[in-house]
């Protein structure tokens, strides 16, 4: 079983599941879901807290989860439905051996391309050729053949990182991709920045408005109308990943990533009384290969400085990854899209 809790801290005291009235006074707002001994998901924001504080918040949350799981287990002991019987269908060893012989080595070679699209094309070509040949040899097992061939990329990337410490683009586990920054880039915007990290690029613009330009909100959290003087909007057009598809309004992913980057920058903004302007940031992703939301955080911080906003400090963000097999594990800094897809964790830190 799993459970979820919210963790806050008011006047140096930890609070499990703080109320809406307590949250404005909390310097941390962390939501986590966990099992009895493992954390599954973390999402939250804070006002420039230390790494030790963050770890303590996770520990407090884990203890709260364990209490909830104990209640679940007590209920399950009283009247638990029998578990459904299931047995994994085993693939014939001969098919596994042929897949390894035809695809394993070639896929391991194909994934080690520095350029994203070159890597994808090389891997897909190897898979296609292997599947075509194997279906001729095993016409009655086409589904098993396709599944095993698809799994070769998953196992090749993970075993390479765990055994050699080398990633598919040639970096080590702690290496960050090359970063370039251009600011300002848009002459008519109050502030702008072009932030590039590897093959991920964000064009970020800042516009300042008067107090009359605040966003007006009518939400279920607060009685009456509320206002918002800081907004960050994130756009992820199809061409950023080489796709061609219709653009039919903002997606849930874009709303979520925009909210993530907005929370990362919110904590260092000056009080409205000291800087009485409405601030709107728009981040347009021009190219994406991992962690475009954290590129928006970096670009947003730079664009705010370019606009003359007196931030308390600069903010940067990076996506951390994990690959774990048994007792062996590797923590990856600044993950690629492939490492996000085939790895075990995408943990964004700003």
C-alpha cells in the first residue's frame, strides 16, 4: 500500500497536512507519496531552505505515511479480497537467444550517439531490421519478438551506465551539458534571455505591467476574488521535438510545467509593496531534449534580471535521474529525454 501527505513548517515546527490557513505562514509546502520504506513522488516549493531541511521534511512525511499505511494494513487484515492469480508467460529461450544475437550488440552501439535524432534513427533502424528478420524465423511469436527487441534499448542503456559510468552522449554521471546564454535578445520586451543547455533551448521573455494588470481569480480555496501579480506561462510547440501536429490550446503538461517553473522563481521575488508591478514571464521552448522546465527556470531568472527586477538571488534548475538494478545504482545529473524515458526517476530541483 501507499499513502500521501503534505508537509509544512511554521516557526521551525513541522506540521503534517497543514490547513489552507496555515500554509501562507509556512516556509515549505511539500507533498509526497510513499510506501512503507520508499518514496514514490515528491512535489513542492520552499523559501530558500537548506538541503538538510528538505531531507528532514521528507523524513517527517515518510513517518506520516507509515502511520497511514498502518491503518490501511489494519483494514486489509480484517477483510481483504483475495489477490488475483497471475503467472508471467515465459518466452522461449531460443527466441531470447536470437534477439540477443541479432539486436543486443547493435543497439548498444547505436545508442551511443551524441545527437538526439541521429540516436533515435540509428536505434529504430536496428530494431526494424532485427524484427523483420526474426519474424521470418518465428512467425508464430511476432508479439514476443517485438517486445524483446524493444526491451534491448532499455537494458543496453541501463547496463552501460551502471557498468561503465558512461552515458549515451559520452558524459559521466555528474556532468552537465554545455550551457550558452544570450541576453537580451528581444528588443521590445522589458527583459529576455535565450538559455541553451545541450539540445534544450528556451526563449524567455519578461513583461512588466501596472497593478491594474494583475490576474483576477475566483477559486474554491479562498472566499471572494483574489489577485495574482506574478505569472509564468510555458509553451511547448511541436517543432521543439521535431514533430508536426495541430496546436489546439494549452496542454495539461504545459500548465504543469509552467506552474513548476513559476513556483521555483516565486520565492526570490521582491514583495509587491517594494516592487509594485505585475510580472509575466513567457517561456517558449525552441528545442527539447530533457528538462525544458528547468531551462525555463534558468531563462526566467536571467530575463527577470534583464528586466531590472530586484530578485533576492539568482535561481537555476536541473533535472536529476536515477538508474537502479538491485544494489547497484547511478545518480545522473542533467538527464536527457532518453534517460528520463528509460530511467527510474525524473527529479527536478531548483
